[in-house]
C-alpha cells in the first residue's frame, strides 16, 4: 500500500560510511573507497557519534580534529589568512552548505559561537557572504570541485 521512499544520495553516502567503519576500515580507506574527502568521512562519523554517544562507529573521530583532515592547500590558505583551526572548520562547513545550527551541533558549540567564528573567519579572508567563502575555499583547494575536469578553473 505504501511506496518505499528512496534515500537521498547524502543519506546513502552516510550509511555507506557507517557500514565500512563498522567493518573496521580506517577513515582513509573509507575515503578512498567512496571517493570522498577524509574530512567528510570524519564529519559523517562524528555526527553518528553525537546522536549515539554510547555507540561509537569509530573511536578515532574526535570533535575539534576535523581541521587536520582538510586538504593541505586549504589549511595553508587558512593559515596564511590567520584563520584559526575552529574558524577554518566553520568556514569549510558553511561553504558546503551547512547552517550555523548544524555546524554548532556537529562541533559541540553554541549556535552563536558558530556564527561568530564564521563572521570572524569571513572577515579574515575578505569574504562578505557564504558565496565569497565558497570562492575562497575552491580557489585554495580546487580538488574540492567534484566532477570538475579542470581544477584550475577561474572563479
């Protein structure tokens, strides 16, 4: 009587990450197998650990360690602009479409703190809005463009 709804691609990817982590694969192996960045694997595993604190998919995922999983070119660009690691995490998540509330939940900070980190980080990189932040992130790490044939594209 009821039609089974298909899962979104995002949900399917998250479930794939959980399944592989539960099988004992490392974050790097999961990222390689699914063709996503290590940072995104950590974000998905961290969100699982947040909702199920007694059940851990992977013990190596810790809040505040997501910055180190960003592409090195992006880390270097953030450091050059004097962006703190927390501001870098918030800016990256904002550039990927996350709202302040979701970022706050993920990073275990208040919504207002996430907003302040985003605004201070944007000021340091010279961004006026999320679109400018996205331009900065993609210019610093062109490999983040999924499906792009030429990573040197100008924005």
